[in-house]
C-alpha cells in the first residue's frame, strides 16, 4: 500500500504546478515591511532545479514498484509521503499565506531529511538515495529562504541580517547532514546550488550577502568533496 500511495502522491506533487497559480515569491504587499526582492531569495534560474527533482522523484516512484516489498524502501515511504502531501498543497498556500507556507515547507524539509537519512547509503543508490538527497538538499535551503523572507517581512530582523543568519543556519544543517551521508554529495550540491543563486542575485544589490553566500558555497563544496574522498 505504501508503494502505491507514494506513486500517487508523487504524481500529485509533480502535477501540482500545472493546476495552481504560478509562484515567483511571496507578495511583498502581504508584509508590514515591504521588501521588493529579499536578499535571501536566490536568483530565478536556481529554481530550475525543481525540474530535475520532479523527474527523478517520478522515476524513483516508478522504480519503487519493483521494490514494494523492500523493508528499507518502505521505511522511507512514510516520511516521503509527508513531504509529498505537503508539497502538493504548498503552491496553493504560498500565494496568500506566507507564515503557513513557511511552517509547511519546514515540515517538508524535516520529512525529506528523515527519508534521506533512512535510505541505505549503499542499496539502490541512484534509484532512491540520489533523488531523496536532492529533494532534501533543496528543501533545506528553500525552507530557510521562506523563513528568512517572513522574518524580514515582519521586521523581526533587517533584510541583510536575516539573510546572513539564514545562510549560516543552512550551512550548519547541511554540514551536519552531509557528514552522516558522505557518499551522496548530491545533497550538498543542491544546497550549494541555492547558495550560489543567492550570491549571483546579490552581487551588485547586496555585496555583503553575496560574499557570505559565496563563502558558504565554498565551505560546503570543500566539506562535501573532502567527505566524499575520505569515505
């Protein structure tokens, strides 16, 4: 049953963007402090990673039909289902309810990280662990982006301070998770991709954040590479 529920939930998650209004970031007008483009938000091109994630998760769900009796796969399916169900509704929530959407994407990140860490580092490496790693890596970054936009939008921290705090949290979480799965660098690569997107978009608009994001990406790249080579 978990196998087929995962397949259905993956299909709903992948197809959700075709039936919900497009989302290009929280509407600044919703917040008391209106910031036209929050510094923590990566460049638009960075969100293209969703195409890879959607495709790989879909292939993994189909491949999972041949692993329906595998105990390890079944352990990952419950937290993955949680992330997929929340993700299916997320776009509809995000356009009008940023706080609810932020809580939802943080929960998505937690569920996806759980699934990733449950998956065996040696069994079905490309059929299960790889798509879960990219999903979890991007959500690690995206959840902190969402939280950062809300914190700055409600004036709890300045735009620059929020970006610096969120970048620090993302790097610390990514280093911790990657150290537990050193043989799957795609997790760290997804976080690096997000960090580079933050650096690129802020290079002229907010150099302080751009330098911090660049430093974070370099630190992560060095750590991911070092962990992988020492595995």
